[in-house]
């Protein structure tokens, strides 16, 4: 009996130790919570790779600052932009945050923060091109990023029916390269993106005076995760109040463009 009692005492002690270790591990994990953010890593200046292959950009700095306000860490996960909503709904990423345009269709799939940056879909061509207005796209070959707001804007415009061919690409860099090589006549692209490339390749491109559609960027959160949305929005609001957002905008755009 004494041996049996001793055995029960030993088992009880081991159970207590294992339970304590398990609780400690769970607490440690919750303290080390990381936000996984899905990005298109070729979307300059919002999120892209620099010459050292580091992921940089306005949205990258913006997300890091917000995560710090939230007491969380951040991990940037390059994804296929065509599957961004699927990545979010599956739980493989926590946020879509990389020049993500707010649209009525996307509101059916994700939760959005308040808009934080204005943008527009514009048409860019080579600087020596004779194209000057939207109607000049008739009979031309136009490129854009697949399943992007550029695609939505073009297909919603009457000029789409007069364009000879619309070629879709995995990212904007590929589309611009085909424009420079002469395989495209024009590219539909985010205004903030082409503004950045025009500063890098001076004299290479020009933008048509007529834009296709004004729009606004927001951060996408999984449907049902209202707690994360509220926590993130509170962090973004604080960044507006204390000047953090303005500083990041000035770094990348030369002025404060963040919506208040």
C-alpha cells in the first residue's frame, strides 16, 4: 500500500509540473503574438524589395509602427495577389496591407479599416507616345495587374470595349517592362505606383490627363475578426494623432498624404 501511495504521489507531482509548464508555454506564446501581413512584394512604393532584397515601403513602415502601438510583432508574407482574399479567409495571413483598394465587392469578403490614403487608377504610356487621352486607347494593347483594382477600373469604363487586347500580368513591374519593350501601348496602374517609378526613371513615362477611377486604400481584416479590426484602427488613429503617420508619409512621398 505504501508503494502504491508513493506512486500516486509521484504521478500527481508530475502532472502538476507538466500543467505548469504547459501554462507557461501558452503565456509565452501569447506575449509573442505576431501579425502575418500578406503583401505584393513588387508594389513600390507601398511594399517592395530594395537592392539588398529587404522588404521596404510606405505600407511596410506603416504596418510596423501600427504593430508597435498594438504591442505586437509583424511578419510580412509575400503572396500571389490574385489569391489575397483566400489567403486571408484561410487564416494563412492576418491582414492584407499593401495598397489594398477599398471596393464594394471586397467589402463583401473582408473587413476594412478606415481609408488611410487616396489613390487613382491612371493610364501610363511611354513619354514619346502619341497617346494623350482615354479615347486614344481604341485599337491598342493595354496591360494591367491581374485581379487588381486597375482591372476593375478599366472594365467599368466604356473604353474597354474599344481596346484591341487587355493583357494581364502577375505584377506591375512585368507590365511596365512590356510597355518599355514595345509589347504594350499603355498600362493601367495605381497613381502612387507610377509616380514612384517616374521619379526613378525620369523621362521614360507619361500619364494621360484623364484618370479611370479615384479610390482609397485600407487594410483588410478577416470577416468576423472585429476585435483585431478595432485594435488596429485604434493604433492607426493614435499614429495620426502623434504625428507618426505624417512622418512615414513624408519619408516616402515628401509630404503628409495620410487621411485623417
